[in-house]
C-alpha cells in the first residue's frame, strides 16, 4: 500500500511530540536522582521531575505553535474556472495528480 507524504509527515510529528515531552522529564528525573544520592536527600527527584514536565510542556507548546502558524504552501492546489481551465495566475503551483482519482504522484 502506498501512502502520501503527508501520512509520514504526520507520523514524524507525533513522534516528535512524544520525544519533546519525554526527554526533559527523564533527563531532569535522572539529575534529581543523582542529586538525591549525592547529597543524601529525598526531594530533588520530585522537584526536578516537575521541572522536566514544565520544560516538556514548553517544548510541546513551541513546537505546536510552529506547526500551526506556518503557512501550508505545499498543500495548495491551483484554482480553476467554471470550465475546469487553470487560471493564468495559478499555473506556477500546479501539482501532478492522477486524473481518475485526484491523488498526488510521488
């Protein structure tokens, strides 16, 4: 089965969301565990876990803001008039499509 490039882009974005959230949590948790063992305390792990969660939430916010505020230039199809002809101003943005099914060629 052949998928569009948008499917793979979406899967990559979902993976990036997970990585952007989990890496700061794990990194800060391990720093907290190290400090707890080194200093003989028991509260740094909890403190650094929440710092990591806040950092991960910030990363997700920034990443999603970049995604949703970006202009989707690659998904624009040319406009046609009532006869199905391309308008002269839109001929530079023609996408290759399969005439029968209207899908993009890769």
